[in-house]
């Protein structure tokens, strides 16, 4: 990466990091583009080189944060020796849930703004310098499984919607039960979903 590209990356990263901090402290509605550029220390024109508006920043942040969670989970998985696809997916789900327990501001941000369309973009973008593509990794895990799954994307959609729709309250409010009490039920249901999609 040459000096010019490095400079551009630093500015874009500063905008993303600043926007994330403002979104979780002030909220999306109360955060303006002027707030973001002022705090990031860049010109307003620089903002528009990378983003169309603050909603575009939000979507890119969700893509990046969700992709990074999966990337970190997959990196952790690679050191475990787990080879069974079902167990691999459950490990990744558990890792991500534990990260969201640790970082509840990230959970609030992602959960408030995550839709399947945004998540689908997140898993289809490159994450990190290694050009890691979440979607490609997921499909490779599916292909390596001795079981065949009909419509793996729909299976993933179902699991993501289930996790997104249930874990938020269990983690943040311990409602209807704390997340540790809920996890065994959640994982049993995920296994059931996977069995339903297995051929």
C-alpha cells in the first residue's frame, strides 16, 4: 500500500470509527455529518468521497462489524480442531454471542439497525487485509460437511433471524431469562433448523 492509499484508508477509518462512537453515544438521528467530520478531523468533502450519507456509513459499519465478528469467530474456530459442520456453526454462534455480551453497545447498534439485506451485504464483503469473505467461508464449511443442505442461504437467514430476534432481550435485559439460561434452548433449536435443511 503506497502513502496515498494509506492516507485514504486512515481518513476512511477515522470517519467510520468516529461515526460508530457518535451513533452509539448520541444515536443515529441526532448525529450529523458535520459532527462526524468535525470529530474525525477531516473536511466534509472527504466524507462524500467514501459515503453518500450517514445511513450509508451506518450500513457500512454494520457490514464491517458483523463481518469482523464472524471473522474473529472463524479464526478462533480454526484453533479448536472441530471438524463437524454443526459443531463449527454452533461454536461460531456461541463465540459471537459471547462477544456481544462483552460489548453491549455493539449489540445495541447492530440489533437496532440489522436487517437481512444489510447482513447479506456484510457476509458478502471482504473483511481484513487477508481478503476474508464471510460468505465464501460459510459455503466452504457447508461444502466440507458430509451432510448436504438444501438452500444453505435460507438456513443461514433462519438462524440469523432467530439469534437476532431472541438474544437481544436475553443479553441486555435478562428477559425472559438470562442468555446463559437461554443458550441450551437456542442451540437445540439451531440444530433442529440444520436438521430440517439437511437432505
